[in-house]
């Protein structure tokens, strides 16, 4: 008896194509797709993966859900948020339009909800197809760490480090603020306001709450640089010149 031959025959493994149980999951899934559709489905999957990666790390579409930034941004606009703007040592500057996580500054408790619904909504928001979560906001930076921001001078203008700011981007007819305030922005924080001051809940509305209404820089998701949709609204969101003459923050916070 040829024992070696029997062992060799017994130990032989079946080829991968000798049964569906030997195929990989991807192969079995691919086999279920009609052959003419396999390439389009694969191409779609690759495109979706690319869009998700791009949205997560580089540029994310963001659906404008409210009128707080009119007329700069209108309800239904899709802005493209540059997530690399502050990634490599850059800091938000006065005049930037930013998207940020308002947890612990504008929202004290994380919103509760169905996890599955939240996941689907988050995926839609990441693609600009659904309104963002309730703890995500878009506002304009008015003061950075060390700035003294006050309202208002004799002409009703907001002052930053003692210099009045002519805010040409405000909603027509809006006053710069109907609320008086005088704050020195802590280091690493931002004072933010909407362009439609009469319709915006912003740093002014959270002055007496934990966090004082200022937004930590590390909560900034990115800078809104472009309006991508609708086509009739295509434009870049350039930093206004209104803040060009503002002096650097006074360490003592003594600007009048």
C-alpha cells in the first residue's frame, strides 16, 4: 500500500471555485450582481468611498438650515467647508465664516435621539443632503483670543480693540446689535455672530451660560469658503476688509 500517496490524496484542498462555500464574501456578493451591472456598481462604490473620505478630511458640503447668516448665506444654500484651513497651524481670523461644534458653548447638553436615525442624518449631513445636527452652527468670527469686543459706539457700531467695524455684510436694516456687551475673548476662544443680527442666536445669547458664549478654537470644523449650490449662488466667501485696520489684542484688555 502506498501510504504517502493516500495521505497526499487525503490532504489535497479543493480549488476555491469548487463550491460557493469556498469563495470569499466579496466574490459571492459580486456573483449575485448581474454581469452587466458589476462594473457600474463597483464604480459607484469607489466614488461613494472617495466622496466620504473627501468630506471627512478635506471639503464637506454643509446645508444652511436657518436665516441667521442672511444675506451672505440663505436657507438651502450648500456651502463647501474647507477642513484644511486651520489644520496646519492656521487660526481662525476676524471675518471668517466658520462651521463649528457648539457643544459646551451654544449647546450645554448633547442632543438625544435614535442612534440609527442619528447615523443616517449624519451621513446625509456629511454629503450636504440633510440639515446638520442641532449642535453644529455657522457664524462669522468677530473677535479672536485676546480681543475686546464691545457694543456699541455712538454710531451703533461694534468695536474690536477700540476700533469701530463697518460691517457691510449685515442684513439690510439690521443694527449691529440690540444687546449691549463688553467682553475680552479668552485665549483659544472665538466671539462669533450671525450676519442677520435680528435673527441670529449667537455669542451674545449665551453670555450668562457656562462657556460664556465663546467658541473653543478646537471645536471649529472648518471655514466656509464657497457657496456650491444652487448654481445661481456660486461664489467664494472672501474675508471682508472690515477688520483690516483692527489693532492686535491688548494683553491688558484695556481698549476703550
